[in-house]
């Protein structure tokens, strides 16, 4: 027997279930992160802060798990293609807004991230109406991975008690976040350029 064809059977494949769990857990993570902030966890070391960091890390890791499951089991579905980008956007947007709230990222960074997501979502709808599919590029994958590492580093910074290593974690995470923002803007422009032929044909 061969692998299941795309779109055959139920949409509730293991990969899609993992993606859906990621969507459901993001509001839970945000509640925990806010509880950690209210609990003065920004001084570091509280159990709630550790829970926030570990929960976000688990959510971020599922981004690779659902893709692996879908490809390895031959269960790439239209529902998964629709849900996975939403899960990614929700994860990054919630985390960036939280980091903005606790003054760990500049508002300009958040603006770039949100602008890129609105741009790509709008362009994707236009090109889809033309029957064109723009494949995910390695640039976009690097953007997502770098952003997740940077967010994770900043969450670890506010989780650990203040010390010399904590300062180094903050500096490294800030540098990685700056790189992530550059990649975010670059990937948005790259997507727009690749989509332009389809956009120019649209009426």
C-alpha cells in the first residue's frame, strides 16, 4: 500500500491535530505569560515564568513536528496548508506583542512583523485567485526559525535570575531579533517579487 494521497480521508491527520493544538495553546501561553508578569517574574526565577518559557518552547518545536508528520505520512492536506500559516502567525504575533508590552522589543520591530504578515496574507489571496501557488522559500523558513530562537532567548532572559550569563543571553537575543526583523522584511519583499507576475495579471 502506498502513502495516503493528498486530501484523502479525514482532515484530522496527526499533523493537523498538532497544528491545531499549537493554535489552542497560544492563548493559554499568553495567559501564563501575563500571570508571570503580574507575579513580578521579570525579576527572574519564578515557577510561573519557567512555565511560560517551557510552554512557548514546546509550542515553537511543534512547528517542525507537524510539517515532518505531514510529509513523512503523505498526509499533506488543504486544511493543513490553511491552518499551519495561521498557527505560525499567531505564535509570532502574540509573542512579539507580549515582548513589546514588557519593553523587550521596540515597537518598530513589531510593526515590521505585522506589516509583513498582512502583506503576505493579502498577496497570497490575490495569487490564489489566479490559481498560482508560491512555494515557501528557505528565506521564510530561516526567518521563522530565527524569530522563534530570538523570542525564546528573551523569554529565557526574563525567567532566569539576574546575573552575568543573563546579560549575555539578553545581548545575544537582541542581536538575533535584529537579524530576524531584517529577514522578516527581506522575506516579505521576496514574496512580493515572486508574486508580482500573478498580481499584475489579476483584474
